C-alpha cells in the first residue's frame, strides 16, 4: 500500500514537472516568435567630409568562415550605400577611391553559451538539469530513499526534455572587424607606428617597432550583430543580419 502511494505521488509529481516544462516551452515560443536582430558598434568612426566628386569607396570583404556568403554581404553593402543620403558610391578601382572599406568577418555561427551570454541573458533558461533537480528534491521528500530520489529526478528530466524537445531558443552571432582607410588631404603626411610582439619561448619575447609614412588615415572598429528567435536557422537570419551590419558600415560615411 505504501509503495503504491509513493508511485502515485511520483506520477503526480512527474505530471506537474511536465506541465511546468510545457508552460516554459509555450512561454518561450510566444516570447521569441519574431526574429530579433541587433547590431552594436565597438567604436564610432567619423571620416572627413569631402566634395561629392570624391565620395567613392572601394569595398573589400573577406572571411575565414566557410559558410559565409560573401556575395550576399557584398550586395547588402552596395544596397546600404545606394540608400545612403550622403551620396557615396562604390567603385571597383581602389586607385580611384577616396576611401577603402576593408571588412573581415571573423564569426558567423550559433552563439555558444559564453559568447552569447549578454544577448541571451533574458532568453530561454529551462534545461534537462533543472527538471532533474526539481524531481530529485521532491523525490527526497518521499521517505528520503535513494530509489525515490533517482526516480523523481529521471521523471522530472524526461518531462522537461519532452516538453522542450521542439522549442529551441537560437541565437546566431556575426562578428566583423572593419578597417576604413581615407586619403589624406593634399600636403598631409600620415606617420604610422606599429608594435609587433612575438613570443620566442616560455621565458623570452621580442618586440619590433615599425614606422611608416603614408598618405592614408586609418580607422578601426568592430561590428557585432546577433539574431534571436525560436527554432531559428541561418537561412532565415542571414538577410537581415547582413542588412543591419551593412547599414552600420554605411553610417560611417
């Protein structure tokens, strides 16, 4: 009789955990049903204004990410400058351009728990361990036997897993380093000093200082774009991620 009572209690607890897991899944589905794309710039860039005839830009896009669609990003950048009211145009001749916009996409992938911590801090937080912990705590109240604790934990974990199996809170992350080079005004000479640090061994290192004279001023910044939605895939996220990233680049001019 005691064993039957415990079984009934375990089943009721499992049902409650499953219901709670289902509520969390439904809540996530509602809260994250729309695609949310956010773009942030590490440092603002201000290029010098020039007469309309000189408002030409040469764009160079590169990436070490195999899945990155360079053609799609190139089209997004061109479209962003077409809609830019400042009248800047893109040229294929780097010698003609007043500015060079060099873009290197470092990351384009699903965000890891660490990399996406800020973007995901208000996102979905339910997981299998939460269900297992709840089940174990409740199970320990039922006579505090090892069997009831393990059984409650397993039922709680299975309930949460079943409820959340089809609800994934997904974030994609795009990180692009951007370098803008600008032709300096006539008579202006730009001196650039660079330090190169190299590790020779565990106990020794080497530092080189390189100085060069150029007629180009240089600006550097980083653009980070995130896309978040339930069950999001790259095909859905890519277009708006590229569009917002390109818009941020065009805003420098």
